[in-house]
C-alpha cells in the first residue's frame, strides 16, 4: 500500500513548477481590474476635459460675437438717433427749435435708461457656462453610485 500513496504523481514536488506561486495568482487578478479601472477613469476624465475645453471655446466665441454686434448696433443706433435729432431740429428751426432739442434729449435719455435696465437684467441672469459638463459629471457620479447589474 505504501506504493500507492503517490499514485498519479511524479513525486512530492512534481507539477508545481508550471503553476504560479499563490502570491502571483492573488496579485494578477486584482491588478488587472485596477489597471482597467484606472484607464477607464483616465479616459472619462480626458473626455470631460475635452468637453470642458469645447464649452470654453464656444463661450469665448459667443461672447466675442455678442460684443462685436452689440458695439456695432450701439454705434449705428447712436448715429441714427443723432441724424434724427438733427433732422427734427433743422425742420423746426424757425418755429420750435428749443422744443425739438428738448424732445430729442428726452427721447435719447429714455432710450439710454431702457438700455441700462436691459443690461442689468442680462447681467443678473444665471450663467449657463459649463452646464453640459456639469450635467455629464452628475450622470457619471450617479452611474458610479448605482449597483452593478446582473
């Protein structure tokens, strides 16, 4: 019976050289998912950063265009109003030139007050800059908090 004790084996140490050590088996499965998780987080961060950069560029372009058109509109409106005041004043020069100038002044000051109120309202509106990035980051956080499916 003593001869049957190691049946099917080639000795006490046989077969162990082709198997990795227990510490290698434990580390290999843990490090691979951690590496994949790190790569996924890095890719997610890169995508969010790219979205952030795109939003910054779009906002910069929008503000530059808005400023250009606002300045152009203000100049054209100003010149138009100046010409209207001159036209009214010249037309009423012989009879009511002071009334024409006073009326033009009231109209121009009233238009300036309306413009200032509009600017104040626009400045008080909440900014929409980076709203897409913030929404995506919220979705990412919610997805990470969810339990994994079956």
